[in-house]
C-alpha cells in the first residue's frame, strides 16, 4: 500500500520546455489535488479533481493544465515552463472535501 | 478564501521541553489537519481534527471550532520533532488552505 506516488522526484527544465508530472493513488479516493510549495511558504492549490471526470482551478492555476486519467491517476502538465514555476509540487488525495488528505513525496522542479 | 494564521513562526526548543503551536482561521471549517514537514520535505499527517481533542503519543491537538482556533501540543520534545508544522483548513469546499507554518528546531 504505497499511498500517493509521484514521478519524477526531481526534474530540471529549460525555459519553454514542457513536461508532465504524474500522480497515482491506491487508496480508492475520489478526490485528487495538485499543490505547489515555494520557499518559506505553505502549500497553494493549483488544480483539483473532486471526482473522476471533473477538474477545477485552485488558487494558482495559470501556466498549468491537468488531466484526471482515471480514478487512480491525476497528471499536471506545464506546457511552456517558466522560471517562476520553479517549486516543489505535491499531489494529494482524499475521500471528498471532508476527508483527510494524504500527500505524495513531492517533485522538486527547477526551471532554468 | 479562508485565511489561516499560525504562531509562532519560529520556535527553538531544548530537548525534553514542551511547546504549543497555534492555528487561527477566519471562517467555520469542516476539515482541519495538522502536518509535519520533515527536513527531507515529506508531509506527514499528524491529526485530522475539525473539532475536539486527539492524542497520539507525545503529540496532542485541540480544535475549538466555535472560536476558530486549533492548538498542537508537543511534549518532551525530541530532535526528530524538528521541521515545519502546518495547519490546513477547508470550509465546505475542496480548497484546503495552508498556513505559513511554524518552524520548530529541537536542540540536543
């Protein structure tokens, strides 16, 4: 039982490159989330998926797209990376909005 | 959106000391969680506590929802307690809002 698994763990991109961050959960949760954490700050919500087939914007969605591939998987895509997107990205899942959220180990992304 | 304030921002403790971390929030909540982010960046779930009191070993937490605050107690602190403690809340939606965290340093 791995919980929430993110790939990759580390990534360096050049400005303008694209990439997709992958997330999978094995807890059979309906809801999944993508957050970013910048130095010295708490986490901020980028996008979320309340249930399979739905996605919605969070607090900081600009520059990102998401896909809820199935109940287990939720991916985050950067179409044209910018240095301002250098951050640590966390995926999470929960059983609805009242449920306890569990986080993956994070992806450290640097855009140069 | 809901505002979350944590205090103090930084806390330095001698091993064995006790401490209290506070989380104030601006609206009624139906989800409140405490996390510990260890020095490797992992977010570890401590408590899911939208109301009431819970205890887990040396840690305990109390949420007084009517007064819009939650407290995390660390007793007999150990060096492994070092890291950043986050409070996160949501109110009838999927947007879990995080405070800025309390950085705890426990010295041997």
